[in-house]
């Protein structure tokens, strides 16, 4: 039976103040319901004026050391990426970061697309213990701001945290809640996925949508922007119930895609993405619609006003805009797209 989409519209608008991308910090995670020697009463994770120090983790295989720095294209987590486009984009992003580090720290200029790229790397080789063995984090009760665009040490730390190189720091707030780690990486973000029957899967997606609607309406806005074929029509003035109903229709397979299992799975997958990824993907989608991003005759995607090449596909563009070195281009596109959202 087709589910009615009629609903009593609440006079509530989607939160109009967009969440900023780029503010990255390491925050202490405190749970008042979890005992920690009484420190939880004061929102402390360690005693005042004390710190915990952790060095970048490494694993040894066949006598060779591999550091969990997130900047090794030969690491298992990169090789295991099934999507070839995503893998190529990830490798490209890794090389661009290494090229920056080599240029600034070793005065070694290498082009990321060089076929002999890694043989020309002098300082930031994946197994160079003289570099990676000295990477460490000092953690206390204060929030630690990271500026990866302007501080190379912060850039290295960021990649290490995201790749599980520091056991004390969770990669997100949600992970910290689940694992009870004392610190977490905060990108103003927040994840699930499983393979179950269609009914259970759909119910899980609907429950997750309800949770997002109540606790993170802006994240639901970005999810809808990405999943709804007509998502470009959403603005900051779009009522929360309109977005809720649209996603309800989508999850139940009553929209442009009638495969209920695929729709529920896709919604759950997108809801697990960080709010940063969701927002940038929404920016890319709308920027392409408004011709802020265009495809040139060479088949590459370019930012129209600056004629800057962003990549071959959406995965490339996403990795390009997430790279702190390209914050200026992200700011340009974000300003243009958010102007359309504010109308």
C-alpha cells in the first residue's frame, strides 16, 4: 500500500546557519555516566596539568615497519578499496600531500603524477622511522585546535588520527561514544551500516532518519541534498517536515528508485558519512547544476570562474576539496552554493 505523504507541517525550518567546514580540533570526551576516578564530575579526562603522550603507531611485517600515517598508498587499507575511481582519487590525494611535505620540509619538488614518484621521495617515505617515529600527540583536558592548511605538523597528525595511528583518539564523536576513548577528532561531524532483510533494513533507515530529524536536522538536510533527485531545490528555508517526508518516500522505495533495499542501504550509508563529506558532496552536486563546476572538452571537471581543474569525477573533486591545501577553492564554491541555499 502506498504510504500517504500528507502530514501536519510544523512551523520549523531547517537550521539556517550552515555548519562550517575546516574547523578541526581534538577534544576530550567526557561521559558523566561513566566513572573516571571522579574526573567526569568536572568534565576532565586526566588530572589537571597532566598529559598523556602517544607516538604514531606502527606495525612490523616481515621485518619491515609500516607506520599508520594515512599517507602510504601501498597500505592494505588502500589496496583493499574495491572502487577503482575512489582508490585512484585516494592515491592522488596521498601523493599531493606527500609532495607538499617534501617541498616544504625537504626542498624536494616532485610532481604527484610522476611515474617514479616514490623513488624520488627523500624524506617522507612510508618506512622512514627518523620522520614518522618522531610524530607524537600530547593530550590533556584542553581542546587542541588543528590548522592542517598552515601547519604541516597538524597535517601529519590529522592523517595519522584518521588512519588509526593514535589509539587514544577516536576518529569521530560517534566513535568516542562507542569505544569510550578519552579524546576524539572533531570536524563537527558525526555513523551505521548492516546487511539485514528488507524490512529490518528499512526500519533501521527510518529510525535513523527520525534520530537525525530530531538531533541533527542539518545533517539530514545534506543527506537529502545528496539523495533526492530534486535536492537542488532545497534551501535553508525548506521546512524540516518537507525534507523528512521526502526521505520517508525515498526509503520506502516510492520515489524515483523503487528498490526498497537499495534505497534503505543508500540512506544508511549516507547517514554514516561525516557531515563534512556530505556537505562537500552537496556543494559539488549543486555547483554542477548551477554551472559553477563545468566539464571541459578534455573530460575534466573545472571550477568555472577560476578555470581550476578539480578532477576527473566526483570522487576526485571530493578528495581535492577535502585537502586542506585547497581550502581557498572550497571557500569559493561554498560561498557561491550557500548563496543559492540562502534564497
